[in-house]
C-alpha cells in the first residue's frame, strides 16, 4: 500500500476543522478504526468533499477493508479527477487484485504526473503479464530507480529486453540481478542467454558452465551451452555437451537436431543421419527430425530419400515450414523447377505475406531463367518486394531484389537494396560486391574503393572461419 503519510501530506492543508484534524491525527497514529468513526459523519455532512473520501479510503485500506477503500478512492477520484492521492490508492488496490480497471487508473495518474515511477512500475508489470514486452520495456525504463530493490521487477525487465532483441541492455540488467541473487540459477541462466545473444560468447560459457556441471542440468542449459561452444569454435566441447544432453533427455528433439546440425556443419552427413535415426526412434512423431533427415539426405545427393522424408514431415505436421521448403528445394535440385514453382505459388495463396516462401518462389523463377519484360520476371520482383515488406531485415531478399533491379538498369534502386543489406549484415559478401559494382557505375569511385577494401577483409575472415570449422572432422567411433 502507498505510504499513508506521503498521501496525508497533500491533505494536511484541508484539516481546518477540529474533528478533521482529529481524523488526520488518528491516521498518523495508525488508529484506523477511530479515523473511520470520525470521518463517517463528516462525509455525511459534506459528501462532495474528495479529501474526506480519500482519507476514508486510506483508513479502510490500512485496516484491510479493501472493498470499502476502493469505493472511497473511486468516489474521491470521481469528485475531483485530477486529485492524485485517491488515484494512487485505487491503483494500488486494483493492481494487487488484477482488476481490469488498473491500467486505466494508472494511465490517469501518468497523465497528471508523467514521471511517477510507482505507476510506471505497475504499468510495466501489467504489460509483462499481457505479454506486451514493447510496452513493458518503455515503462520499465521510466522506473529503473524504483526497480533497484525489486528483484522480481528486474527479472521481468531483463526478460522483456531479451524479447524485444536488446540483449546488451538485458545483460546489464541480469548482471545487477546476479550480484543481488548470486545463488539463483534462473538468474544465472538469464544472464547466460543475454550474454550469448549479445555475442559475448566466452562470458556466456563461463556463466553457464556451473549450471551444466551438476548431475541433472536442465535441458535448455545444455542446449545453450552447446550453442555457445559452437559459436566459439569449441567443437569437441559442443559435441560432448550435446551427447550428454541426449543421454539425459532422450525425449528432447532440440538436442538431436542441434547435434545433427553440428555434424552437417563439419560435413559428417552419415553420422548426422545416425543421430537423427536415434531421434526418430525416440520421437517418432517429430516432424522436425524428419525434416532434418530430409536435409541430410539432400546433402548426400539422395534426393528421392530426401523428398520422402520431407513428405513424412509434412504429413506429421502440415505447418512444418522447413519440410515444405525442403521439399520444394529438393524438387529444384532434381530438375523439377516447374513443380517446385507450382507448390510455392499454392503456399503463397495460403500465406501471401510469408517472407521465406516469397523469397524461395523468386529464387526458383530466377533459376528457371527470367528476363525483364517477362511476366515471371515481374512475378519474381513482386515476390521479393513482398518478402522485404513482410520482413525488412531479410538480407537475402534484398540481395536478390537488388540483382533483379540491376537487370532493369535501375542502378540507384539496386544500390539502395544492397546498402540496406550491408547495413543489416556488414559481413555479407555478395551484397558488398554488388554494391561496389553499383557505386562504380554511379561514379562513386571513393565509395567503391572503400568497399573493395572491406571485401578483401571479408574474404580473409571467411577463410579463417572456414579453417576453424574444418579443424574438426566428426567421425563415428566404436567407443
């Protein structure tokens, strides 16, 4: 409950009558029943006085009579809508009761006093409970000082920062929370997630290792630690972590998929298939494992087997996007471009704004061979524009759209797409190269020269990353 004396300070000026002063004194002395007795006849005499209703609300709330308190606060707020004290009292009761009116009351408080941290903290919690992390973060930012001693509030703030893709700031929140609660595993894990997503990989590993050291670490801890090891090119550690995860949690599909993906990353497709065989045996209804098996078969050039696996995955779960996408790509690899395009067009009819489907359709049309002036060229361009509109951060769609625009001699339009692609993903080599070409054609020689330097650096880094990836070849052993 809001501090009684803090509210009373705003009411002291109204305590002019002797009996009203007695009521104020009773409240300050925590004699709440006596205050109610004094206030009742005063309200009967002056029912339009909002200060009297507010004091009665304080007395009722402080003595645990919350229904009567809420009625008193609401009456005071009705009589004088810009009076802050009754709104604060009502908001606190409504918030604790999860009353739907709480948000409206808190909104009125913030319209009167925009910097009220208590109101922002409650609004943040309401937004968090409604799974609206964008709104929650905005309010948490206005209540950071209020959160210093509120560990639950800090946790919600950090969680929402992760949800809205602000991992660097989330890491700062979780680091403070961890100092306050160093033995709380949930906090340590949240910090590990934030550090990993903020690309502070080595720090994430150090934070997560103790959580994985016990006899029965949580499945998500092992999965995240394995991802961190992979990101830092510690392949043996990633492999051992995933093997342990599968042994401890044979019913968790994520570990089979992650281990198979690690095998694929290192070119060990047969071993990856064995991992997925075990996954399919333990989880026969997993469409995701079936789709991954299709990917493995496709990598081995076994396209009939791949298509069969993708078909099984779609049968298990028609919404399994990777299965549908894999099947269309397999059709393309086997020379059945028109059949692939037909499937993609059907999918776009069902989901016209899906960025991945639009991108794949455009790529299939380009692979078939299109030129400016053809209907399918315009279809490909529109599909790419739809993909970019649906997901402005989709780099691949921007690169493909830029290439099509180059074919129409729209150099400036192509350059804008490549510029945005490079801004979103500075290491994207194709976008960098194509943007360099555009700048040369536009007469921007200095910019083109700078991009050439950047491209050389990207190529060097790519070779270095390939060397790290190929340092380990995963092979099956009898152990």
